[in-house]
């Protein structure tokens, strides 16, 4: 998670306008999800893998590891779709009889399951592309330009920043506890963990008060105004984007 | 030069939990001066600073800016905060954005300056604090000292007249601490009024024009560095120690290496040169 965030600031695509990366990821995501066949999602997956590994220069191993994260979750949900239990053995493609009940896979279900599996992987790869190439702060700026309500973008700014502040506090407290053997037994672990949480809540409260004070002292009056970083707008990137999306859309239409 | 720019008059303040953090604090800050506030942990330094910015309102007493009582209506507060900037003790509670550049631009943008002006100021503040290289890094990947420098830049970019630094050199490495002191010197030459709080008596002694000593919510001494440090009971009461220059000077005088007539050294060079003179004389006498 932390590495993922760090790559967003150091990848080879960091100079590309965030709006371009955002539209690329989002349009491809929609095209991928709208696809009636598995071909588009597979192409999308390849496209994003190429973008992430070749264009953004992120190590392939790291990308594979990231793709494995949702895999268990995906497999479980996909298996529940593929398998069914029924009193009659009719219509099963693969079946096993257990005490009068038939447990097995129906062929159409299998197809649906495979579709969903591949589509999800394709969609996840789009999101990874965005997360790995574009800092959240830049995404927020683009969202602001797209007239997403200020309350949402400002909350995102603060939440994103304070995730890290609190994680650091939690890590420090935990380290301090472990160094005094706070996690040596199950009982002490529970106790230490509950202390960690109450300490953290206390800090959250304090920090939010302090943050308000420090912002007020810099003339904050209810609206967070910051400079947006300037990126060169590349017409070429938009052209490439269009060139990539058109065949995918056509493929979707043909597959209907 | 001796015009009073910021003043605390008989300030009393208690936190909601009953902690009596300030007790009848009186302090005058003169325009263009370099004021150091010394005091042990919990003495009330940070609390006093928050009053100078109108963040806290005293239970009784008043804050004056250029001789005028600060009225706590919205407009007056904004005016005060434009003129008086604070760099807080903990950069993690000052940096609200994950982007260094955006965080620094926050203050000047609130002053309703044109975007180009803000950009220039951000650039200049980053040069002054050597944070230009950190521009594209997220704040959470910075070291503590780097965060501190970014938070300093965020206030410098607002170009206030009075700049208050709450423990600016804690956590800075020796090089950056020295460079920070040079930056303070530069700001001071531009006519800014500077207040710092610190636990570093050496730094306070060498740098400041005036020292105020706080102890459990009160100002117990206020004067030129030489004067303040010549009161041993006071130093003890405030849990301070002597700056090494003065301590060394004292020992050398006591053991007869220096004549008591030699003025207090203000820099290490002062001290070293007076020692060299005496030894040479002694050697030639042998
Ligand atoms: N938010 C708060 N609520 C209650 N009491 C507080 C709060 N902040 C500070 N205090 C108390 O007020 C007193 C003065 O604190 P302050 O932070 O001003 O000290 P300080 O001189 O800045 O100390 P340090 O050198 O440790 O920064 C302390 O006794 C402290 O415990
Ligand atoms: Mg303090």
C-alpha cells in the first residue's frame, strides 16, 4: 500500500498531465466493464500491464504482486457463482452426488464466472494504473477542476494526508509497546491493542484541533485554496487515447 | 527601532481542563528585534504564541498590535494573522496537504494575492529553506527536519512582519540548524521582527537581542542576554543551564586565566581570542 503510493510520485509517467492519465484509466475501465466478451478485458489487462511496466517503469514483479492481492477475494466470489447445489441432476456440466443432492457446475455459470473473473482483473488493472502513476493530490486537483463539490475534494486532501500521520503514530506506539513486550501473549496483545486504539483516538482528536489552529493561523477562512501544479497538455496523448479506445469500443459492439 | 510592534498586557489564560497556562504575562516585542523565549517544557511558550496570532483569546488582559488592542472580530483577526506568522512546533500538525508545493501555496493564496505573485513567493520561500528539491515529494515521505523546513517555507511565503518560530532548530541537523540561523539573520536584516522559543541556551545567548524567560506560565526575567544569564538563582529556578561560552568564561576568570575586567564573550571567537592573548603573555614571561 505504502509502496504503491510512493510509486505514484516517482514513476516515469509522473510528468504526464494527471487529467490525461485519469481519463485513460477511467474510459478504459468503463469500456472494460461494458464488454460482452472476455477479449476486451484481456486486451485491457495487457494494455495496462504494458503501461504500468513499460511506460511507467514500475517493476513487473511489483505489478504481479499487486494483481495477486484481489485474487483470493475474486476467486472466492467467482467460485460461488460457478458452483451450484440442486436436488435434480439436470443441466449440470460437471456434477457430484452427495446424499440425494447434486453439487456441481452448470456450463453457463462457468462462462459467467470466467467472464466476471477476467473483467474484474481488467478493471483492477485500470485502477492500479491510475494509482501507480498519479499522486492522489493531483487526482484531487483534477476532480476539483471537474467541479466535484469542494467539501469532497477538501476532505480527500485532509484524509489522505492524515492517513499517513496516524499510521506513523500507530506504528510508533506499536513499536514502543512491542519493545516492552506488549505483544508477548494473547492476553497482553489484546490489552496493548486496546491501548493503542484509545491512544490513537486521543491523538486524532488532538491533532485535528491542532490542525485547525495551524490552518487558522495561516488565514484559513473555510476554503482550502492551493496552487495547482502546471502540467503540459499533450494533444498527442489524447490522440493515442482515442486511437486505443476506438478499437476496443468497436470490439465491444461487434461482440454483442 | 524601539517602536513596540506586538505586546501582551496582563494576559491570563487557562485551558478548558483547568490548566492555568499563562499568569499575568506582560511582554513587549519591539520592531525589528530578535527575541528569544526560554523556558522548560510546559512553561507556556506555545500557548503565549497562539495568543499573538489570535488563535486563543485571553481570559483577561489583551494583545496589542502596533499599540492597538486586537479586537477579535473576523476581519481584525485576519489582518493580525497577515502580519504575524507562526511556524508551529510540530510540522505534522501544520502540513495539511500531501503536496509540499500545495502546502506552501496555501498561506499566500489566503492573502488573496494574484496567482503569479503566489508562485514567485512559493519559489522564493523554497529557495530560502532549501526545499526546492522536495517540491515533488509527498510530505509523508519527508524526514522530520525536512517537514520542519517545509512548514517554515509555508509561513515565509506569507511574508509576515513578525515571524514566530516555536522551537525551530529542534530536529534540524547541525548544518541545517546553522543555515536556519543564517536565514533568520537575513530576515532580520530585511527588518522582520523575529521571536523564537528554544531550549538551546547557547543559541539564544548568541543570536538574540533580548531574552525572556518563562516559568510555569509567568515571565520571570526579561532583558539582554548577558544580564539574564548573570542571575544564577533565576537560571536555576527556570531549569536552564548557562551557555557554554559564559560557563567557560566564568571558569577561566575564576582560575585566573582571564581578568574579570574582560567583557562577556558574545561569540566563540571573542572567548578564544581573549584566551590566546593571555597565554602568549604568559609564555613570553617564562
Ligand atoms: N490543549 C491543551 N489542553 C490542556 N492543557 C494544555 C493544552 N496545551 C497545553 N496545555 C498545558 O499548558 C501548559 C503550557 O503548555 P505549552 O504547550 O504552552 O508549553 P511550552 O512552553 O510550549 O512547552 P514545550 O517546551 O514542551 O513546548 C502545560 O502545562 C500544558 O500541559
Ligand atoms: Mg511548546
